[in-house]
């Protein structure tokens, strides 16, 4: 099992929080950044190999990781064209490090509680986190379900067959290879400004992916300062509960 953390984005909606560092280095409280919390949880869960894509402030990110002194083998994959492409290109660049491995995929702005990691790692199927207890978000990812499987993921999806979701995945190697092949086809034809999930959707359900129910547990992206404040509050509450 390898973990892939996507950290090649600009984080332009974060204001002062990304003026001199990547979004993943935003402080979420209790001495943690988004990234340090992710890596600490991965190490605690027994993951030893992590691939991190980088964009702006890559040197600061790498120094931050080195300063954590965690028992992880970390490989950094730069995406120099981060300003003109979406993370579909970052995933394509990281593919050689990931093919043939089961993969835990996280967006770099996700904060998760530890039980979510445990469920992701314990799954024997390819899964994505969903939360049917939440209303469908207007501007964030939704998953479209059919026969108990996720057949599409996107911002513009609405309807009775859709559910709120977050970009935390656990992939079996064979299923992930199918997605990487679809991503490669998009990149090779110049579709580099779209989400990697667009390539998943283009497979029209041929890539196996099951929903993993969050049921209200913390698993949330941070897109702007308001998200940072809200998620940080939830994180500190969850941290206190995990310590009991």
C-alpha cells in the first residue's frame, strides 16, 4: 500500500494562508498542519510509503516534511506546470511511482478523523468516502450511484442518485491502473485543465468503485479561510474525543 497526497494546487482561495507556503501547511490547531496531521495518521496506521505531488513552494513543503521526522519513505513528484493544469497532470506524473500498488489517495487539503483512515485501509475493495447524512453541496464533489457503485464523481452532479463525497479513496492496484490509463488518455489529448475524476467518469462505470459511508465523521476539504476555521474547530473536537 502506498499513499498519494496531491499538493500541487495554487490554493488561491486561501488568501494570506498561501502567500508563502502551500495550502497543506495551514495550521489546523494542536500543533498540526493539514499535512503533518495526514502524515502522522498514515504512519500510525502502518503506511510506510508516501508519494506527494508538489507545486508552488515545493521547497517549503519538503522541508516541512523532513522536519516531522516520521518513519515514512516519502517521494516528491514535482508538477512545474501547476499554474496551467489541474491535478490530472500531477496524477499522471506520479503514475510510475504507483502502478502495481494498492493506493490510498488523498487531496492535500483534507482533514480526516482516524477511524476514516482505518476503514479505508481495511477495505478489500476500491472505495471513496461519501456522506449521505449531508445535503448535496453546491460547489463541491458529489458521487453518482448506480447499483451500489459509484459511476461518476463531479461538481455538477445533482439528483436523487447522488450523494455528498470527499476525495479520499482506497484503490486496489488493478482498479487504480484502469483510472491511470484513462488519465493518460486525457493528458495525451491535451485535456489537462479538468479534474482527474473526469477521466474516471469517461470510463462510464467500468472502473470499480464502492461508496464508503462517513455517517457524519470528519472528512472535509479546506478551500478557503472559512473552511479552515470550521474544520479546525471540528478537528479539535474530534482530537479530544479520540484521546478519551
